[in-house]
C-alpha cells in the first residue's frame, strides 16, 4: 500500500491502549478508521470525538454472532478495508499455568485466537474477491519467546504467529498477511505484568508515531514475514 493515499482501516480493540493510539494517529494522517471495542461507553466517547466517515461499534470479537453483522454492515457501507488490523487481546492474571482458572484460559483463547479468526472469516472474503489489502495480526514478543506466569497469553500469541503465516500462504497476490510484534509499550496490559516498571517503556502515543507509518507502508513484499517495530 502507498502510505500517502488515504486508506480504509478496520481496527479491533480501538478504544484503549495501542488501539486508541493507532486510531488517533491514523485519523490525524487522513485515513478512515472503522473500529470496535467491547466497552460501549468508550465506543460512545470515540463516536463523539471522531465523526463520520469514521465509525465505531461495540463488538466482542470473541462472539462470532456479534462479528458477523458488524462486518456485513461495514462491508455494505464502506467496502473491503485496505488494512485490517486484529489488535484486540487480553492477558491472563499472572500465575503458574496449573493455577490459571479454566475460565481465564478460555477467555484468552476466545479473544486472542478465536476473535482474530472471527474477524478474518467475515472481512477477508471481500478482500480476497477484490484481490487487495493487508491483514495485520498483532502478536507479541511472547509470541516468539516465553515468560513465566503468562503461559496462556504466550500460547495465544504463538498461535497467532502460525495462523498468520499459514494465512499468508492462502492469500492471492498481491495481498499480504503479517504477524506483527509491537514491542514493549506502557499499557494497562503491561502494567498488569510489570507493575510500576511499565513506565520505563514508551507510551502508546509515542509508539504510534513510529508504528502507524510502518503499518501503512506494508505491502505484498511483507507477506508472511514476522515483523516488529524495530525490524
């Protein structure tokens, strides 16, 4: 994709953290953002801040019954996105794997893996029919390495790495699918693991200054390549 031409961007997890920072930067650069998040209150705030053509909806991506009508509405109104970003994710409460409750493990899998598959299932066919567009699935450093007490999260992000690279083999050219490690950023999610030490890392807003231009520049040459903000 040319980074200068305005793009239609569909972004999950748009209401907080990295998603909110990306939303703000994409719009600042003149792109149209169609975003979703689970919190209706935060979605309403985004709607008040950013008027049409930008659009935001309360959608739990782990529920296919919610993703399907949202995708249908977006596609009928805007057409296929140029850039589809699966950013929405949760992390387990830190604990040894055998102490993680089943419902916590299930939530990580449902949002971080099934949620990505649900969004792909209902947006990507229209992109394939047009034979254009880039899909970015957010991974993590813990999708390429591991740490204690976050085994469910590690498992989910390792799954995203494999899922995305397999998807890349299935897409028609010049489409591309990219697993993207955003790096370490001072978000609520990081604070749940690092506590006050999270403040040593860049803010989402500072991160977005570098990340958004990189995401906009992705093209067919990046298909299937595990990328990170630093390389």
